[in-house]
C-alpha cells in the first residue's frame, strides 16, 4: 500500500479527510524516525506489529495497547513529535482528573487547540450563539485542559472570559472522606463567586458542569439573571442524566441553548452534542472523526456491542501533535451510529462505571 502524504495532517479546519488516508499518514508521522516522538519510537520496539505497515485505518487502532497508564510518569518532553523541531508551540502540560490513581499527563500543541476551538466555535454558530458576547467559566483553570479549551473558544468567538476556578480533586477528596459539610461549603463558595460576576457583567455564555448548574438552579435570583443575560450554556466534565437535561432545557433555563461536551484530557478535548436533536431525543455526542474516534465495546470481550446497547467507551486520539489510541475509558454509554461521513461510534446516555482500575469512581463537581 502506498505511503499516505503527510500533508493530510494539516488540512483546513473545515475539511474532513479520508479516514484511512489520514490514519496511515499519522502512522508515518508518529513512527517515522525523524518525526515521531521519543516516547512512541521507544514504544514501537515493544509492539508485535509495525504501525507504518499494519495500521491501515481506524479499526486497526485496536491493535495498539492502551498506554495511557504510562503517562503518569513519562517525561512530557518525550511526548512531543520530533517533526515539529523548533516550531513546536506548546500551549501547556495538562493532567487527567486523577479520579482513579495518579493523574496522567499530556502536552497540548497550538495547532491542535486551534483546530479544537474552531470546531467548538462553529457549533456555537450553528446554535445561534452570537459572537462578541462575554463568557463565564466555572471550571478548573489547571492542571486540567478544560480551562484553556474554553478560553480559546471564547476568544475565537469574540468574547472575553471571566473565570471562577474550581478544584475538582479537592472536592473528590472531601467526598471520599465523608466530609459532606465541607463539600457543600466549597460549592457554595463557587456559586457566590459566579453570582457576583453574573450580577455585575453582561455574560452571554456560561460554561460549567452539571453539578454546578444544578446548584445555580437552586437560587431563583440567579436563574432569573441567567435567563435574562445568557444566550448559551455549555456544560461538560461530570455527566448529566436525561431527566436533568430535560428539566434544565424546558423549565429552568428555557431561553438558553444548552450545549453539551463529553471527553477528557486523554483525547485532548471532547466530543460535542449533535446539533438539531429534538426535545425527546437522547443527547448524542459525536467525536470529530477521524482525529478523535470512539467505539463502544463489551468490556469482557472487547467486541463492539450492537447499536442501541450499552457498553464501555474506547477512545482514540490521532492528530499531528499526539497519538493516544485504544484507551478504555471509565465511562459506559449507548452505542449510536455516527453521522453521515463519520467513522467509529457516537455515544449517548453516558455515565461512569462504578469501579475502574480497582478504584471507586467519584465524579464530584467535575
């Protein structure tokens, strides 16, 4: 099979590449001796296949071992593809939430963040969220990636961003040790800060997590403020069940567009809610394929479950800046066919497993 041209890795943001051509080009890049990262060039020596020869499309990514556990200790500079040379523009080093064990780390490059925020901003255009309005984000600013992602999207959409920083690891620690009163006090502290911004600034987009949205909804004055000012609510991080989503959309914030994201640090971002869903349809998340792809599998066999059935989510990130294939995530979801032109699976009714890596999964506020 002829080698794919590396130029497909730099296609314009609005173009969708041929999936197989794209994956083959990514293998050439990430495993080329002059372009691959030190981490993957070392790891290639332990594989029982040749990625440049044997990985011919998205389905073949299942041949890779799940290496995300190794990202707890790998020197992060070893994750940067050598092909960037001196032109590697690093946005930041980000970590997973540390929900199960020590956090894992990734490096985010500017070209990936630009591609990600372009897609998010385009979705907001599709929802009719006006450009030039200002944002309030009640979310972690670091070491999680979400703060940088939201700030980049706000800027691309023409807005200024106000931040209320949260520490989800602290909340999880409080919950795990049974300190309900301290947890409640911390969440109230976040709500108080958000309330001050909402009262004094003209906020057009609110980004936060489902637990924080529920806490905001307990305050009639804040519901009134949000309904009066905010045009769109972007939510992500923790999961939102269908009943809560319906209540928030139809009764609590009926004048706001509710827009969900699903993902994590290990795919350097997330999938986004399918636009145009009816009021009675489940919230479906579509990854931006073939750069990010999902499969929904039976955790015991690793085989895909039938469409409409529930299984565990496997995630792949394949971009010029990073390669993180075949990552069995801590989430269960219903398998949904992808939209036209997509590959892999879309997901609906996402929720965490009870245990992962022999640890109890605690979502907390994020």
